[in-house]
C-alpha cells in the first residue's frame, strides 16, 4: 500500500503549482472573469505547451496515456488557483468521450486540436426537465435521407459553449423519454445553421450557455460511436467528470480551512487573536476533519476507478455526496469566521465558496448522489 | 394557557386585513406615490405608520399580541419598502436619550420617510468586539463642536444616506465602553467619503466610510459625552429582536414548497423526493417551534415582565432558519441556481438561488455574530462564568 506520488506525478504537481503561483493571482483571475472570453488564450496555449492537455489521452492517439490520478493531481491544484480555462469540460470530459467513441477520422479532426490547444470542445447533456438524470433526454435526432441527422431540442448549462469549436450533444434517436437505450452522441460544430447559443457568466465567474438546436442538420460523420447505445459512455464521462470536480473541490477546501485558520490567528478581537477562543478552535478542527474525510474519499474513489472502473460507482456516488455536503460546511464556516470580510469579493474565500457551490450542481448534487448511493 | 385570540384581537385582525387589502399597490400605478401615500393612510389609522413607536411619540400603543398580528398580516401582504435605520434603530435612542429639541428636529423627518439614516458602528478592527472602536472625536477648545476622524465599515446604505448615527471615541483611557460618544453626522459634506463594498451575492449595499476632519456641532451629540455605549447597547438589543424574521420565514417556507413543487421529476415533482422532502419537513418542524418561542416571549412582555430566557434564542434560531430556507431554495433550483443575471434560463426562482444563499450568510454575522450571541446567552441566561 502506498499513497505517495511517483516522481513523474510530483513533477506534474510542482509544475501546476508553479503555473498557479505565476499566473493566477486573484486580481489577474478577476480581470479574466470580466473579459469577454472569460479565460486566457495565453494560459491555454501554455497548458498545451506544458503537455497538460494530452496527459489523459492514450499513447496510441498521441497522448501521454495518463489516468485519473494524473487528472486528480492537476485538478486539485487548479482548484487552489480557481483556474478558469475550460480544462475540465474540454480536456477531461469531452476528450474522454472522443477517445472512447471517436473513429479515426474524428480523432484526426478533433483530438489533435485538443492536444495542441487549437480547439476546444464541450459536452451538452443537461436538460431542464431532467434535473440531474442523464438518461432523461428529449433533444431528438432524426435520420434524414442523405445519411445525416436533424437535431431539435434545448440543452442547459453547457459549459464554455461560446468558446468551444464543437459540442458533443446527447440526443434521443429512439425509445421513451427516460430510457437508457436509444441515446446517441453527436459531435456538432458550433457554427452550424440553427445552433443558438445564449451565453452567460455563472456565479463562480465561469461561462455557461443555454443552447437551442433548431432543425440543425449534421452529416453522418457527426455520429459518435453507434446509434442508441451511448449511455454507458455518458455515464463513464460523468464518473470521470465527478472525480475531476471533486479533486478540484478538495484543493479548494484545503485552501479554505488553511486560510481561515491563518486569518483567525491574525485577527484580534477582545484583545486577543480569535484563534485563542475555544469555540473557534473546535470549529477549525471540524473543518479540518471534514476536509481530510473528503481527501480520503477522493483517493478511494479515484484509485478504485483506475483499478476497476465498473466496480467503482458506489464510491463515486459517496464521493460526490460527501464533497457537496462538506463544501457547504467548510464554505459556510470559512465565511462565518472571516466575519464581514468573508462576505466581500476582496478575499479568495468568497470566490472559493462560489466555485464549490457550482461544483455541487454539476453532474448531480449531493442529495442526488446520496439517493443513488442508498439505492 | 390559551392561544386563541379574544374578540377584540379578532376584530383588530380583521381591521388590519381590510386596511392591507384596500391599500395594496395597483399594478401600473406609480410606486413611489403609492408608497408615501400608504404611510399617510397608515398614519391616519392612529400611528400604523410607526407601529413600534410609543404612544407618546405618535405610535399606536398596541399590545404585544396586536404587534404579532400586524407582523403576521404584513408579512403576507404587499407593504411598501421601508428602512430600519432611522425608524427602528435611531428613533428609540432619540426618544429615550435625545433632548426635546433633537426629538423635534429629527423624528418628524424619520416618520415621514424623507430622510435616510445609516448606522456608523463597525470598524475594521471593531466587529464582534464593537467597543474596540477608534473613530476619534475631539471637542474643540471653545466647546462648540467635535472634530471627527476615522473609518467605519459594513455601513449599510451609506451611499444613499443623508445622516449617520455614529459611535465615536472621546476617551482613550479606562474601560473601552466608557469612552464612547454618540454623534449624529450629516453625510453630504466634504470629509465624508463613501466607498462601495461588493458582497459575495454580487450586490452593493454595504460600504466603507472614511471620515476626515469632519466638524460636528455639539448639538448633534446624543446625551452625555462618553456615555454613548449605554445608549447604543439598548439599540443593539432592539436590532437583534427584529432580526429573527419568523413571520417572514413562514411565508418563505410556503413559497419554497410551491417552487419545489413546480420542479418536475418524472411523474411527480421535487417535493416527492425523499431527501429533499425530509429537509423541508425538518425545517418546518423547527419553524413551528420557534414561532411559539416568539409567542412565549411576546406573552411574557404582555404581562409586563422582563424578557424571559426564551427571547435570547430568537435571533440565533431565527437567522439559522432563514439561512436554511435560502439553502433549500438554492438546492431546489438545481443546475440553474448559478445562472444569475439571466432572464430566460430555467425557472425564475432558481436563478437567484445561489446569490440569495450567499447573501444570507451575513445573517449570522451582522447584529452580533452567533458566536457572540451564544456568549451572551451563556453568561446572562445560563449564568456560566468564563
């Protein structure tokens, strides 16, 4: 048994840490949030140059053939820096689907660009009536006479849709609204006629969009994998996405409890540092304990997934539940112990908490996964 | 023991209901005109525009039960927006400690809602430990005015305020509480600089206020020099009981149930989902209990007793419940709760979910952080010594 990082993993962690320290001060981040794009193309290029965009791509497809432990290491650090670039949705989630289902031509067209940073993808899976259920799909794709498909429907909270070159879209090609069978994935270039993107800034400073597909015609080569059987791929993308998001959240929670402990040591009230009050000490210990529990669960779920993807779903449900619950506990207390300062946009605290709350609603919130875990 | 309203109280309740429905805002008509008129009509009912003011100052002189009925009815009806700073925070201080001249000068404008006040209490190093405040007021040699210098923070609506009631330091030796003076300072003058603080819900309501060489005439001092802490303390207790917001939470719970009920899940809705349903049920049970805590406290006051131990938990429990309501509203909003500022994405209640929740985190910080409140309960109610 061994929880130490390997030498390559340590180097990766160090290099991400250095990138955050150099490029991600809160001021710089907030000016990116206010920019039209919402992130930095220079940073994205840098990430590509450092090889981070190809780490989880198989060697056969020109990547490093890394696994979820590598993405965990990166995402934890990205969390600490509140990184805005769409690494999560483009590289981790969409990249995974493309590697799994893409044919040679599709990989040639898109995967190369993903690795070099020349293109970005996103994944459009959520629909309003579905809440968090991946199989509840109303967006329809109907075959036309020329071997293509016509897509109609609306997808919600599509992350970084406005800056992506194409979207992977889950569509119903057969079966009823709640059926796992009959769901098909398509790779839809963003500039096709009938694709309407209504983009906005989410609470955490990232970007999302409501995307409407109105009689959008795609060619036969937009089809990813086989018709009607994409659910297991979607499910796996969700699992990999959850592992990455929870790693990001764990990195954030580490900063939150540490920053709060240090603030209470500096801040004096009633003629002594706040940290000398027992009620404050115990609260900080609780925050620390709950953080460590998340870290353990993150390692458990990640290692189980790496060794046996099909047997890891209960651990992944438990992880998303625990991280969502703990995020609120640690975030609420970080603000409470910072008092008025915790309520401002001037410290990292508020921004960390906003990101944690947004992570909770991606790929199913805490309650949703607790119910799945209990089922 | 009897919880039923008597005949007189029932007819008062009917009267209030009638007043509220007759004077509701008609869509399409001017809001501000309606607002000012509403207060005039309320005044003509015999002080209904200033329900909490004592009879001697034009208030209605209601019993605690009548206040409770008013709270309940107004939390369900549309009443015009109103600010607590002049009306419920400064006015009682003026009435108890201000001179006749100060009362005549300030109370009418407060009552007519024509002058806005803000509260200059907290400072960068005086939050929970308010008595540590350092904003300095020095009396001029001729004794005609104070020269004030310092910084106030978290000052709600300072940017629209005409006046600030301000705690200042006039004595730096001895007990911190015994060197504080209560001054009234006009905001629109050189030397007052208001800087917005954007809070994490994304909104601007609090500010930093820098006060530089501002001359305040001694006529603007409430009571005696160095006695301001005593005046302010009474006011803080007043602020705290008003923060429990229990009737409003009851109404908010009703809308939460409706909103969650509108979120479709298969053939049912979110209120059918066990995890969510149980959280709402837990909250409702707590709210039912705290509603009676408030009633016990009112009944106690009605019989002319000092506030009982139960009243000390009202702000703590009340704000905790308000926060849980905001949290559940955010959770009900699901994926749309982070879509602030959008007009057409998901259900409308959902989009403000996260920002509402984030703003609600301040409830357990302002007006005395919960940790400090618990210290007060431990010491004053349970008699525990440090």
